[in-house]
C-alpha cells in the first residue's frame, strides 16, 4: 500500500462508522454480525487476527464474545478509533497500524484470519492470501467477507473462492444477502468464504 492509500483511509476514518455494517451501532445489525461470525468461528478463546480492521467494530464484537483479538489497519486514524472503541467497551484487543497484505504476525499464531472487504483492494490478492494462510495454526479458519459492488469494484464470489483454493483444500461460499447485515436491502453481490483446511 502506498501513502496515498493510507491518507485516503485516514480521511475516511471520521465518518466510517456511519455505514450500518461498519459501526454496528444498530442493535439488529450488530446481532446479525455476531450470529454470522459465531457460526463460523471456533470456540473462544481462539486467537483471531482481523486484517484491515477499520475502526475495529468486528474485532471489538469478537473480543466481547471472549476471543483473543488482534486488529491491523493501514490507517493510523482507524487504529486509534478501534483502540478507543475497545476501551469504551471495556475489552482487551491489540490494534496496530500496518499493511494487511504483509501482516507483521508470526507464522502459525492465529486460529482465525478474518478480513472484511479487504482482499479485493490489495494489489496482489494471491500473494496476500498466501501470507494470511501462513498465519494460521493447524486447524485454523480463514474467513473472508467480500463483495462485487454496483460500482464495479470488488471481487466476484467465484473468483474469490478460486483464489482461496490455490492455498487451501476447501472453501465454502455463502451469499450474504440478508438486509439485517447491512442495515438495508442490497442489490449487489456480497458473500463470505470460509476455509477450515
């Protein structure tokens, strides 16, 4: 990632949580994300790395559920917002600034690698996935929440699944078209790919 991208995300930080699925301020949206993640993650206190964590909403949600959470984001302002959110919630989570494409964590140190709306934006998604899979401990779970939006940006579900299968033996794809997750009806492609091996 370059400094221009970092500056862009720093500028987005102040208003980032205004989107229902970013800030999780609506209890119904928050509950929908909690249910989605709980059904796909191993039991607590599994170690979760949230790559491209933004303002930390998912990371804090998981920390509140009892997970051991680390969050990484390119934007210093996003990281500061995430740390403040964790402090307000009274939970421990380790947030740091860094490039999700090259996470600074030891190999095999995560039970879960989680990334939401990050892979599509990276210059080399295949190389990033190789690194992400390397972070997983034996039996670890990769959870990618992605989409192909009406603007044309994003990555198609089939293409994302194929990328995962270059590095893992299994990749289960599920559409995420429930308006409860987004706070409104959607007309584009949103999905989760889960790989347990």
